[in-house]
C-alpha cells in the first residue's frame, strides 16, 4: 500500500510590510494636510450633516495616503559582511595569488615549497577571518545590550518573540473541517464574534433596548479642548501598527503640533453631530494562536483588531469624559479591580485574602468560587452598555456619539490580495481604548447583585471571584447555589455565558473545617462545579491550605529556566557583562518573584515562606557572582550586594499597605503613618475640559515691570525657600520660609512659587508680571495636563484665577549664572535655612518613603548577618562584616576567596572530592593559606596592604583586588584537577 499526498498551496498568514516614514517625509505629509485644511476651512466649519463630515474625513485620509504613496519604498540592498575590512581584502588577494603560483608551478621541489608558503598564508587568512568575525560579534553584542539589557537576547531567552500565525483547517459547528482559507476565517470569526439576534430577547431586554432608543437629556457636555486632544495623543504609544487607513500616530502627532485646529474642528463636529465616522469603525483583524490550544478548534485563536489612529484618539477622548461622569456619580464599583485608577492585581489579591481572613478569624468554613465569562469582551450586549450610560445621566451629545460608535461596525481580514468583510454586532471593539471601560459598566451590575450574608464578590475585568463562608458545609452549599443562580440570570440578561471548564471551586481546608474528600457540592446548570486543591488568580496560585507552596515552586521553575537560558542562549551577550544581568535581575526577575505580594504578604511571618523566597534568589545570584553552587544563600546575598528577598518582600508589602491601602505599618522598629505622606489625587475628579497646563519659556530677565524670583535651598539638612521682587531692577519685597528638615528641595521650590502667588494676589490688577525660577522640575509639573499632586493643582488654579486680572508669565532661568534676581533669591533661601523655627511642615514624598524603607531593610539585613544565630557564611562575614547594596564588583577568583568555596584542597576534602588536604607546599590548603603563607603566591601576597588583625580591611584598597585576583588565578593553575 502507498501513502498518497495531495500537495496544495495553503497560505500562511503574513501581514504586508509596514511602511515607515522619516521625519522629513512626515513633515511633507502634514504640510499637505495643513494646506488642504486651509482650502476647505470655511466648508469644514459649516459641516452640519453626516454626509459632509464623512466627506471631510475621506478628504483627510486620501490626502495623507496620496502623499504617503508618492514616497519611494526603501529598497533593502544586499547587506555587506560587517566585519570585512581592507586588511582581509589584502590577505585574500595574497592568498589567491600564492595559491595560483602554487597551482601553476610544475617543478616538484619548487611546487612543494610554494605549497608550504601558500598553506601558511591560507591558515593565517582563515585565522584572521575568525578573529575579525569574533571581534565583530563581540561589538554587536555590546552595542545590542548597551542601552537596553532587555533587548533581543533577553526576549529570545524569555520566549517573548512572537511566532508567525499559522492557520489550518478548523472544525465547524456541524463537526466538519474547513477546506479553504476563506471557510477557516469565516468559522473562526463566527465563533469569536457572535451576531445579535433581537428576535429572541426577553421582556426585560426589550425594555432596555427601548430605553436606549428613546433616551433624551437636556445636558450637553463641553466641547473637546485642544489641550485635551494633545494629552490624548501623548498617551498613544509610538511605533504601533496603524489601522486600515495606514495613518500612524507619528503623523497625527506632527500634524496636531503643526495645526491643532484640524483635529479640534473635526472631533468637535463629531461630538456636535453625534457621529462617529464610518471609516473609523472598520477594524483590521489579526489572529494569533493561543499557546497550548488545539488549533483545529475555532476558539483556539485570539483576535485583535487594528483600528484607525484618528478613531482611537476620539475613542480615548470619550473614555476621559465617561470615566469622569461615572466617578462623580459614584458609578465605579469599589470591588472592580481591573482597568481602574488605584486598583491592580495586587489590590484584587489583597481583598481576596481579607475576605478569606474574615472566615479564619470567625473560625467558620469557607470556599472560593472562580468564574470566567466566556468571550466577555467580544460578546457583551452593547445595549447593556448604553443602558448603564442612561442610568448615569449621560450628557446627550456624549451618549449620541457612543451610540453611533457601536452601530455599523465591521472587521476586515486581509490575506494577500483578498479581503473578507464581517459585521461586528456584539462586544466592545477589539483594540479600542474604551473596551475595558464599557465592559466594567456591565460587570459592575453583577457586583451590585444582592448576595447572601457572609458572601464576598469581586472582579478583575471578566474574572469573577466569590468567597462564601457559612456555619457548616450545608449552609455554604445553599449560599453557593443561590449565588450562581443570580449570576446565571445576570449573564442571560446581558447575553453572556460562563465557561464551564474554567468555573471551579476551592474549599479552604486550612484549620480542618472543610476537606477535599467531602467538599461542598455547588452546581451550575445542574452540573456540579469541579473541585480543585488550587486555583490561579491573577498570576498567583492559591492553594487550599494557604501555604502558597505551589506558587513559589512555579516561580522557582520559571526563574531557574530563565537564568539557565540566559546562560546558554544569550551567553555571548551577558557572559562578559555581569552588570547587565544585574539589571535584568532588578528589572525583571525580582519584580516577577515579588508579584502577588498582596496575596501572600500577610504570610511572611511564616519561616517556610521566608525560606522559600530566599531560595528563589540562589540561581540568579550565582549567575551574577559566578560563585560555586555550594555557597550558602546568605553569603551570596552579601557578596552580590542584593537584599534578601524575604526582607525585600516585607518592604514592598509595607509600602503597598501604606500607599495603596492607606494603612499604618510597622517595619523593623519603625512606625510609618500614611497620613504623613503625600496623597495622590484622583485625576478623574476634574472634568477633562477643565484640566490645564501652565506653559513657560526660557527668556532671560529684561528688567521691565515686576519680576519675581523664587528659589529653594537645603544646607546642613535644613531647608528654606525665598522670593524676592524687583520693580525695574529695584528690590521692593522679599520673604523667606523655613521648612521641615525632611522636606526636599523640590518642595522648597514649590513653596517659593506659592509665596510668589500670594504676593501677586495682594498687588491688585497688573499688566505684566514675570515669575522666574531655576526649578525645571516644578515648571514641567505645571506644564503637564493632568496632575496627582495637590500643591501643583492648587498653583494651576491660582494662576488661572489671577490670570483673569493679571498677566502672569513663568520663565526658567539657569542657576548660578550671575543673574542678579536669581542670586539674590538664592542668598535669601540659604538664610531661611538658618531660621530658629520651622514655619511649614509639608507632607513627606514617596521618594523619602522609598529611601526610609530601603534603610530599614539594610538595618534588618545587617542585624541578621551579624547575629550569632546565623550559622552560614561565617567565613564571608569575617571579610565583609557590613552589608551594602553598593558592593564592589568581584571577579570569579575573588569570589572564591570571599566565599571559601573554590579550587582549594580543603574545599575538595570537605565535599568528598579528594583525600589530600595539603597544598603542594605542604601546608593545609584552605582559603586564607594562599594569602598568608603560601610560597607559590608569595610574590603577590607580600604586596597586599591591610591590617593583619582585621582581615576585612583587605578589600578597602582597589590595588588589593587586582592582587587577590592574581593570587587565586595562580591557585587555579596550581591545584590539580579532581
């Protein structure tokens, strides 16, 4: 029998290459659009219908694309070998010439001589090629990771390189497999983007649809401001793929800088008419394979849609307005932790722990239900979203724009020269800025459901967690079934369903009140929910015993795997640059290990968890220090200068409690009160149109009118601020204030500007007032559109209010450059630091909190390292008695000396690798022997300068490090291999 194959072309999904424009080309595009706008400005201002608005959007898009297509595509020429140079060119010619002479020669004796000469030259030529190639690769490695340690090598090792999507035949609803790419795409789209069938709606759903269709409000929201649009553009990431129109954010940003009227007119016409242009409703569908899923199933693919940048900016403007509306009407549920300001995965895990802890304190049984809404973002009923906006008394123009935003949406899949179009009738638009906000509007209604007493419900986006506690198992079953009935009814009302495979229950067996052999039986649609002994929630694996053992085991496996891959796959990039791996540890590994501290932070009192955390550090620290694997973790931490992970975790958890949960904490022997530190303002308190930025310039003083100079100073840990006022170069007023000693110079500079505004308030109307400061950081804070600092917001409001009667201009001037006003203000600020009493006590900054916690961490670490109860690392403690995060970088050989683990006879005997403890000189070959009295290393040892009675002083001198390296390099050659 033969196997017969029918080979046909089956396309692999490939996107056409993006076309990137340089700055000159972008300027040319923007100038053309600017000219087109000037030509049609009068016509644009009179737009009063959907047709006219759509025509202008089409003109705008065509103009950009016409200019874009006129630029020639960059042709990638054949790449030259980067390491080839003139020296290799000369050697190649010489080698070829010698080979030619050898081959032409016919005399035997001369031929053999010429062969020898040719072979020598050929060998030299090959060696030179290898050397040049290796040196070039070394330079490439250095350049690639010089500015970013997380570049290509790290991405390769961490598996962050996206693989090309490969589509295959998928199973249709009738069980058959698709035969063409068109059938495959259609089946996947039908599964991921269901249609909206209004004929099957219930009475409640029909009432909601009627409410939405007849909604009317007399409230109209303000027009979009130019600053609001500028801020929305600034929040868009650069170098992102554009939508179908091919317009990138770089073009839009430059266009808005050149002529802000274009987008200002356009977006306000959209708001006025309640029209979201049809062109911006089209999404370019991109499909990715879900890892670990069966590719023959339609749901095994993850869709994203590339939308028009112009539409995404308008979408973001709507997000700002609606979020403010919901915030002031208290419509944002406190138990929704996803896509919310001040909420995160950490707060979600922390609230889950609090809910469980209530049951533990009451000594009652409890269980956790984890539910997942199937295809939540892609299937949510849009009428439900609009209905929630009506309940929030949404302004009519915003509501009309959102309602139009949801109508006639479509997605388009591009494959080579073909395009397949599909209607998109349900769900929030993929890739949109407003998707998470609109989903939360619907999800919050589930969180508002009246649940039985003793129940807790929370969500992170579409992940729902319910904690049920009761007097016994039977009560938990009754409550659980009642809760699921309500959630199922809620889902049906919003045309949503739950994923049965991902809906699970985990009884809390801690304390022995429930057990996995006889768990509560809770059903959904007459099917008992699967009972498990652990669940993964937002990156943290919770187990029924609350030990987090499986969580830390998974962290260990992932960390060890990444460290190993960085040592193999990317070894050429990091082997000679240990500082880069230290950056990777601080930037990626340590945050990854400490993620989820909101869940297990309260369990740091357990020694098992503290030991687990410290053991997670071993592999990365061995990589950083290049130490032997037998070294103790305690010694590794000190040699590497990296804080033990359990102490670091306590600091991170304490900062989380203080700044996010607003709890006082005790860390070490210190007590931190959250009232002592700055409070961040919620940026949604202020209407987006009312946000302002105060601009400044860098003009030098002219000596005209009133000129006010401010300055802040910190001398001998004492802080002062001052202002001095000049009128036509004559000093007429000055004022000084001393601040608390813990205040920062930044706070002093802010105080100086506040004093200047207080003076301006007293002088009445004035034509021109110039305010000069050398604090660029304060001016930049005032220039930002949104701020979370109360003092900056107050200064903005004061300038805005006083600007109605006075002309106030801010200027930056460089410090200590001989400007009279600045030098005078500086001298007054220094005098203010010597005042005998403190006049202002500002809140402490978050940077001060970070430094204070860091200092306590070092203190706790030092006490542990010097404690008599610490048994490990005593040899290292003699050499490094004081811990520090600013330790010197030690070579592999010096680390052997510091740790006592290296190529020494005593070490080999200790670990059973040898029976001979003697050095070749006859003495015991331990670590210190080669520094003190070994004749083989005496030539280096006698040059060491240190206190013989205090061995730790050997590391104080930089010259000693080089000598120690040479000593133990000599030992490496001296001691035989075992």
